[in-house]
């Protein structure tokens, strides 16, 4: 395969990802988006802590999102699903905010955090492409972030969906920074 062919495929990938981000303005529910911002502001006012978690690629997106929030002076920390429910429940305290990211919304390690978090008085924001998932149904606030398809031929790599997730929280961070 010639390098031109590789680069041509790269351009298609970038165009597909670009269209996925462009469609967020139509696919992300504005009321849910605004609720996420208001909950983050309320958490900051209560002087509680903001934690973000997810497994795999969703976790990698969560780490980036926590970093972005910190860059706009909103203290946020990423917690790994690998530390387990017991350790997480020791870390998370009443009034804190937990943002759980899971593309499918049924990943066992993140779903296990919902019930004990809610019963402890922790606000849970679920971010998923699947509102009918356990995460979508059980969260205090559900933010749907989805794309038509991933960019690979098998539609299996979390590529466009990860970029869409990060772009959504980039917009949240900018709104919080500019509109406080």
C-alpha cells in the first residue's frame, strides 16, 4: 500500500471524527448538558470533591476530562476502577460528585459504584451512549454522548466516541470557565 493511500485513509478518519463532533450540537440534550454544569457548580459551592471514573478507553477519556477541568480551576480527580468499590467508597464522601463514563453503560466495574454512591449521598452523573443501560437508568443525571459509528471498518474501536466524549467535556469546561 502506498503512503498516499495511508494518508487518504487518515483523511477519511479525520473527516468522520469531525462530523461526529459536529453532530453533538444536535444529539446532546441541552437540558442534560446544562444540568451537568449546574451540578458541577453546586458541588464547587458545597466545597465537595469531583471524581471521574471509567474503564478502558472511557477511563482514558475520564483522565483527560479531569485534567481539562483542573486546567480551568475546577479541582477534579480521576479514580481508577481498578481500586475497587471498597476503596472508592472510602474515598468518596457524602456530597461529592462522581462522573461515571461508560460508552455502553453496563460495564460491571463502573455499574458496581452506582448504588453505594447514591446510598452514601454522592451525586452520580452517568455519561453514556446508551440511556437504557444500568448507568443511564440509575444515575442522578444522565448525559447521552453518542456517535453514529466508530471510524474503523469493524465499528469496534472507541475512536469517534472517545473524541466526542472529550469534546463534550471540553465544552463543559469552557462554559464553566467563561460563564462561571
